[in-house]
C-alpha cells in the first residue's frame, strides 16, 4: 500500500512471470496475444467490424480457447482496466490501515497497483481500450457493469478487513460511497490522461490520479453562490 501523503509502501513478494509453470505461461501468452490483437483490429476496423471468428483466426486459437479466457469481445477489449483492478484487489487484501481516512488508504492502494502495471506496454493498451470504449456503446455498458460489481466487491473487502463503525451505517453506505468517490476520481484522471498525448506512460496516469484524489475533499465543500 502507498500512503498518498507519506509515499510509504508496504508490499508482499510475488512470483515473477518466468517463475510460473509452463502451462500458466502459455495461458498468459495466449491471453496477451488475444488482447493485443483485439485492440489492434478493433482500432483499425471498429469494434463491430471485427467478428469473433476473425479475432480467433488472427491469433490462431479456437473459439473454445477464447471463451476459456474471456466472456466476450468486450471483455477482451477492456482487459487492461480489468487487470488494473484485479491487482488493486490483491493489494487491498494485504493493505495495512493506519487509522486515517479510508479514501486515502484506497487511493494509496490504487497508486500501488498502478506502479505494478508499468511493464509490457500496459499503458498503451489501456489508452487504446479507453478510446475504443468511449465510442463503443456495448463496451461502455460492459465497463459500467464491471465498475459496479468491482465497487461492491471492494466495499465488501473493506468491511471484512477493516475496523469501521457499523452505526449509524449498518448497510455499508459510507464504505460504498468512499469506493464510488475513488472510482469517480480514477475515471476523471483516466479521461485527462487519455486526452493528453504527451503523457504516454503509467506515471502520467498516476500523477493525474493524485490530482483527482486531492480535489475530492474540495469538491465536497465547493461553494455555489448566486451569479
């Protein structure tokens, strides 16, 4: 976990990709080939202009192999952002709270997850995916459904792992709103990062996320005066 103020990080050791069993490495290579090819073809021909048969033929895999890896074309095209939140969930399971605001803890966990996504062209794939989603209604609907499920899962982990007041919040409203605020900050950061061609790496996205998270408290108390 990274504390947004102190920058302190607590992580656990994880096996490198080349230490995985051969079968798992092959699965990962196939998955990556599907994601890379999907994003390339969808960008060139449009999401609806590429059939699943075309995608599978381009990667030289069967539909059965595809569906062992992804649930749909949308799932493959959104893999970069899904992968980020999967890493976030891993980090959240080992994050150690210090008693400060839960929002700051979650922001630190997300920054740590971003730091783990820097290799192998992930940032380029995320940019392509986000641009596709912005102009593809089925992708955007798939993404919004994913965000809702993931936010609920994060709130559940928070309530299980952290000592947070139950009253007057028996239904978990405040933890869920905290997660929703983080998701909104990430979305705004992602939009700014994608729109800025000078910020090509994941570091630029991390900077945009820090700015967005820092703006959250001010946005909640932003005065609205008559003109």
